[in-house]
C-alpha cells in the first residue's frame, strides 16, 4: 500500500533570475498544482483616478502648446553705454566708471507664449504678466518688433540732441508727425487711435515732431475736446478724430491726451556726427542712459565719480525723463550687474524698489535731476565743460 503523501509547507518562489538563495542553495520550484497567489481586486476608484490623470496630462500638454494672449516681463541685460557711442572727428574722453542701460526680457510679443509659460511668470516674484493686447495692441509680433526698433532709433536721435544742447550747441529738429506707440487704457483716446497711427495735426495746427503735440495740448484744459488729424497706420489721407482730454494724475489742471508717441522720421541737424549702436535692442527706455553716456564721453573727468550706475527712462527733446515700464525687472538686472545705484523715472521708483535689494534707487524727472544724483555720489555731472557755449 502506497504511503500517504505528507503536506509540504510552500517555499518562496525562486528569483526570476534563478540565482541561488541563502547558503548557496537554489530554492526548489513550487510544487506542481499549487494554488495561484490571489490578486487584489481592481477597485473602480482606480479607473476614475486613471481617467483624471490622463485628463490632467492632456490639459498640461495642451497648456504648453496652446498660445496664451499674454506677455511676460522678465529681468534682461545691463549693457555699458559708452562703448555703444562713437563721435568720429571729435575729441572724446575715457572716464572711470560706466553708465549701464537696462532691458527686459519680453516673452510673448514676437513669439506668443503658452499658458504654462504664462503661469510660471505669474508665480515668479521677479516677473510680471500683462495682456498681450495692452502691450502691442493688434500688431503682429513682426510689426511690433519693427516699431520698437524705430522707437530706439528715434530715442538715439533725441539723446544726442539733448546731450549736445546741454553742452551749449544749437540743434534744429524736423520730422513727419507723432507715431502712436501706446494709449492709456480706459481713456477716450484709446477708442479713437491705435498703435501705428500717426498724429499730424491738432485743431488745425501741424504736428511734425512729438514735442509739438505737447505744446499744442498745453493750451487746452482737462475735459476739452480736440480734433486730431490722424493717418491710419501711417498711410493715406489724414482723418479728423475728435477726442476728449483727460487730467494728469499728478496735476489735475494739466491736460493729457493719453498716448505715448515718438516722431516719425525724426532728424536733428547735429553740429557733428554721433553714431549709436545698441544692436538689436528696441524701445525708448535707453534714452536717459544714452544721454548720460554721451555727456561722459564728450567731457573730461568722470560723470559717475568712477562708479557703475544703471539707468532706465526715455528722454524727451526738452530733457524730461519719461516712464518706460518693466522697471522692477530692470532693477533686478542692475543689481545682478553690481551697479552702485539705479536712476529710474520718478513715477516708477516704487516699482524699482520692490526688487532692488541693497541697490540704491533714485527717481528722476529730468536730465538735471539725473545729473544732480550723479554729483551726489562724487561725479562731476554739475561741472561739465560747455564747448558749444
């Protein structure tokens, strides 16, 4: 009679590789006919979680591809101004220290960003996100880029004019109208003109350079209606466009049209050639820096007292420093470049201080304010020779 088989305790399954177990012995194979190891039941919740995960992955992927109607301002570069300026045929001086002009990294103007990139900009404390239309209007990225370079070219002309007039030279000016760069959101003019339009007259008075627009408006008052003569897109016959003036937030009695403009085909009859090359940098914000850089180059001594200073702000033909935007990001760029201080438009000084760290921020409204600030750190800005006087 055959002996009854004794129950055998199951042993752990051998490794898939067949490697020997402890003691060098290879574990035996599981007995034939052993019951399968039970599997955990698949709970319906896993189906739901799987679908949710798939949807999230799809949405994140789409957010990175679908274009978002936003522009992201991030810290840009800090570049020495003096090497970008040449005055052939005139005597120049090398001074200690330097003047830096600042830029922002503008993502979304020429190449639209995705929603993920826009969201990252919202989360980063040193970046700002704005609606794309508020920055460049209905222009394409290429149109915006071309206009930005035109603005820089005009800004270079103005900087040379202001610097040379400060040194005593006479500089006649000419142009073909005031090109609209942007409008104040919510103002009456915002519904009447668009970026790229050219204002060639106000109430029958011709406007050839942008400063003339300011002069004409000064004869009016907030709430008055003026009639603009506008070339749509800079082409065709001018249209008459009635617009109500608004009040300057800083002076309730001062009328404003509510536009940022630059002179079309601006040209100054300079007493000698001045060449400025900022390469592919666009916009008006280097105006003040270029003015200071040229003054430093044309006069002996050190405008900055041997210090590295950074600055941003447009410069008007009458020496007024204008707002430019992106000053918080430019303050970061200046601080990273090791600047001693940063000069910014007075109205934007608080924005610059948000991220300036230990960097000193000085708000200025005019070229004279900027020169006074530089004299305060040891520069000879208030004692410049006036060779044209």
